[in-house]
């Protein structure tokens, strides 16, 4: 394996004294560094088409998330109703008695 060395002068706080800091980087794999993706090789129409498809994909994700949220809210409401029913049942009152008590407190 080729282990190329890359020298670079780095600025440091001792520059006033004439001391230079030299950093040595060891580059593995033949001395070349990977480059990022090139931007601008696509035409404007291609970029617009790509963005349109991204927007569609995100709209679908949002729709699925809203449906999941709706399902979870429904499940939460059912659990709360069950909890309320159990509390009324264990109190020994009927649902009508409970509602009357609740209405009397709000008046």
C-alpha cells in the first residue's frame, strides 16, 4: 500500500517569532483524496424534475405520518375512555350518577 505524505504549512501563534508549524498528513491509498459530488452537472429541467419527485416523496411521508398520528390519537382516546369507565365502575356509581355529580360541580 502506498503511503504518501502531504506537507502543509499551518499558521500558528508563534509566527511573530519566525517559527513555522509544518503538519504532515499521511494519506492512505495512493495519495488521492475522495472528492464530493459535483453540483451543476444536471440541467435546470433535470434539477426541477428531481426536486418535484422529492416534494412528492415528502408529501407521501407527511400523509403517512398524519394517518399514524390519527390512529395513535384514537387509541389514546379509547384508553382514556376505558380508564374513565373503570374509575366510575370502581366508585360504585352509575354513569348517570357520575354525570350528575360532575354537572353539580360545574354549576
